[in-house]
C-alpha cells in the first residue's frame, strides 16, 4: 500500500459515515446545529458518543489511523482547487484524533491481541449514528462528504507520468483557451482524431470531460507554469 492509499481508505470511511448520517436525517432524525463537523468542538461531542458505544481498542485504532492519515496529507499538500477540500478533511482528521486523545477514559495502549487490524473503509455497525445525526447540521455533513469524495479522488489519481508530452501540451492549450479546432490545426489532425485522443486523456485522468480534466490537472500541479505566469 502506498502512502496516499492509507489516506484514501480513511477518506472513504469519512464518506461512508457522512452517507449514514445523511440517511438518518432523511429518515426524520432531527438534524443538529453544528455546521462544521471538522472543528474540534464538534468532534468532542461526536467522540463522546463514540466513547459510550465503541470499545477502547477501536478508539485507539481510530486515533492512530486519523493521526497518521493527517500526517500523510500534510506531506502531500496539493495545490489548486482541491486544496480547500483537502484542508477540510485534514482539519476533520486532526480534530478526531485530538478529541479521542482527550477522552478521560481512554486507555491508549495498543489494541489487544486478536483485535482486527488494518484500515477499513467502513465503521462498526454498533455506532449510534442517530445520536451523531442530532449533533450535526445537514449542510455541514454534505460539505464534509464533498471534501472526502474529492480528496479520495486526489489520493487515487493517476501518476503524472501516464500523460505524454503531447497530452500535457494539449491540456495546457485547453487551459489557455484553446479549442479542438486549434489542436487539430496545430497537430495536423482531424477533429475526430483530436476528440478520440482527448477521450484517452480524460480516461487517464479519471474524468469525463474537459472541465473536469482541467480541474484534475490543476490539482495535480500539471498547469502550474501556466497558473504562475505573469498575467495568468
């Protein structure tokens, strides 16, 4: 498992948790008032609920997983539009880790032998998500879900070297306002061929269209020389 894959699994777990909380809101559980679940204040309330329902071993593991994932995010801080989502998830993981360590009843020894180890994309079924749903406002849960989804996509993005020099130049041309006709003329290709090659670029980036491709390329730093140019 590479370094970012561990953070990807934690992001997937966060996305799963938010989906469960939103489902509770849909099933008539009254939403809470806290609109920023990534704050320490919010997580102190959430973790107090965890402390009532989850075993010590699980909480110790959760603290370690979230702390390590936040550290990985620190070392791999992205640039571009993804940065805001990355920051929200990072703040969330840091708050979770801190709130767990503050639990007065927490025994911070390593989990007992036989405890299931390894990162899991979902949490235990005994968690009282109905109580958690009464703490958090729907808007905040949706925002955290979006941040987790986008951060997960960034963690599992293709490597930079999967794009050829020509493909990179095409992305930069599109970012600068170039069109398919421009690419066809400059490359001495038909527009049909250009569209076919663009589809290959979208597939490599894991996106569906030009707009998504430019967002992904910007987040990966592939357009930095354009974004930092004078007047750009």
